[in-house]
DNA sequence: ATTATTACTGAATGATGATTCAATAATTGT
DNA sequence: ACAATTATTGAATCATCATTCAGTAATAAT
């Protein structure tokens, strides 16, 4: 028995998320969010409490979407190498060439907040832990299929792959030659799997 | 024939640099810089024009110092593997365990400014290009000494090393177990050099 | 139709941001 | 000692920030 919301929260979050993603937490102003979402300040505050909560919800939405893509890559029916390659696509290639912004929202946030906002920092670390767990699962699979280079444990390899993914994400900021990136990904695949590329 | 400056610019820059490094460009306020440098706003503006120029000078100072360390590592008399290891120390280990802040100022800045401030973005990319050139030189040396794994070219390897350095810097944000980091560095050394670790 | 309840609007608020500037202080050259 | 010049001070300025709130609108229940 009251006036209903005139907007769909997820649609608004999607728009806010893109603003935060592009400009960062600190430098995205309420004014920009008002323009992006087409909601007035009062409505934003009514629905999301404040800027920080809106940011947190945006980050969560981003992660949900990313994690769905990752799972789709990791859980597909392909051979392990192909799934690993798909993982690189959704974590690296997509950001460098298939989106106007350069880096993953999680990465950007991790470096922006640092010790500044511990709660958000912990959130991001937990998200990355989930991604790393997916990679670990993929590697265990790959080992069973015999497509993993012997040597290091899947645990260690998962860590190294995470590190390589971060590395590529950052490197694509300083030089975004597509063929160089492809070459580097192939080299990494070479290091971790038994295939040739 | 005028009143002399009562401060040494480099000393002030050093203090400002640490503030920017810790809090980022946008979130470091003039008030904080005034406290850190113990100069009044007017003096800061008199000497450095504005916040942005002060930031740029801070970034340059940071790079000078870092690059000196890098050169010292790369140009030392040791064998190539040892010099590579020293490079990891000054680009990765130092940030993770020997300083209160987690990441390299350059990395932080690269991700903060992105498309937001093209001039600063270009500056950082140029600085990284210089670092990569040093790594390239080291690898050419290593190849002559026979301590580089055959296969990829020094050019490609330099790119991969840069990427791995970025990766480790980021990874140390989400998990800063020192022995894990050491292990990963050793694994990377393994991949690039002919030695065993 | 009326009432209770909740949503929406957008101007107002108060804090804080970067930057400027008039007043004052410390020099050097004459 | 005085004039010319430049540095320092810190309050003032003006823009912008996040947030609130009084007024208005839209719905459901009665």
C-alpha cells in the first residue's frame, strides 16, 4: 500500500557500475551517478543508502557477471587447454580489445582502495580467491587429462596463472598490441600445458 | 636580491611523493600535503604551480630513485641469474615486505589515471618502457653467458618478465605470504634461465 | 473518496576541495 | 639605511562534494 519504485534496481546498478568502473570510486561524483542512472540524489540514497553502498553493490554485480563467464569457460566440455584459453579470453582479452575501458573493475578497485577501505579490500580479495579456486579446479582436471606440464602442483600453478593474468591486465595498459598479447598468452599456455602453440 | 627559499625542493618532493604514493592522486588533498611537507598552500603553489604539477614532480622523483636501483641491479658484476633476481627484489619483494605500502607508485598511478589524464598516463608508460629496456639488456647479456633458456627472443622474454613483475606486484595485494612469493619468483626464474632453484 | 504509506524531486545544507591574494618577512644591491 | 625583489603566511574565495529533507506524487487498503 504505497507508491512503487519506478526503476529496476539491477538496471540502475548496471549503469552505476559502469561509471565506477570507468572513473574509480573516489572520482565518480554523485552528480555523475545521477546523470548516468537518471535517478535523483534522493532516489539513489533511498534505494542504496549512500555512495559507498552503491559502489559495493556495483562491485558485487560486476563480480557476479564476471564469475558467470569464468564458470562457463571453466565448466565447458572442451579439453583443458581450450578451457584455459577461454579463461584468458574472459579475464584478459576482453578487457584489452572488447571494451572501451582497459582494466578489470576488480583490479582497479583493489589498487584504489588498498589500506584505505579495508572492508572493500577484503571483498575484492575474496572474489579473487573464488576465481583462483576455479582455476585450481581446471588445473586438477587438466592434470587428469594429461595436458598439464608435470612439475609444480596445481595449487602453485593456479597462483602463477593468477599472477600472469594480473600481469597481462596491467601490461595491456602500457602496450596494447593485439598480436603481442596473443603471443604472450601462447607462451604462457606453453609453460603450463603439454601442447604446442 | 630577494628572500631565499627556506626549504629544499627535493626534500619537500620526497614528502609529497610519499603522500601521493600512499593515497593516490585524487584522494590526497592539499591539506594533507600541507601537513606532510610543512609548507603552507601559498608556498606549495609558489614552488610547484599546482597540485597536478606537484604530483608529476613527485612521480618523476620516484622514478629516478627506482630506476637508479634497477640500474644498480642490472649493471652489477654478478652473473645474469643473480642480476635478474636482484631486479625482482627491487621491483617486487621491496614493495611487499620492506615498505608499509603495497604497490609501486607507478603501478598505482597507471591504474588510477588511465584515460583520465592522458599526459600522466603517457609519462608512466614511458617510464615502464625504460625499465623494460633495462630488462631487455640484461637478457641479451644472459643469452651471451648461456644462462638464458633457448626459445623465445630476449624481446619477447623481456615483455613476459615485465608482465610477471606486474603480476607479482598485484598478487602480493591479495596474498602476501612471503614464502609463496619466493616460491613463485623461483618458478619464474626457472622458466627463464637455465639454472635450477 | 479518503487515508496511510512509500517513492520521487531537486533545492538546501554543510563539509571539504583547490587555488588565490593581501599582508608581512627576509633577503641583496645600492 | 633604503629600495627592490622575492618568499611566506594563512585566511578568503569559490567550486564542488556527499548527503538530507520538505514538498509533492503515486500507489494500496479501507
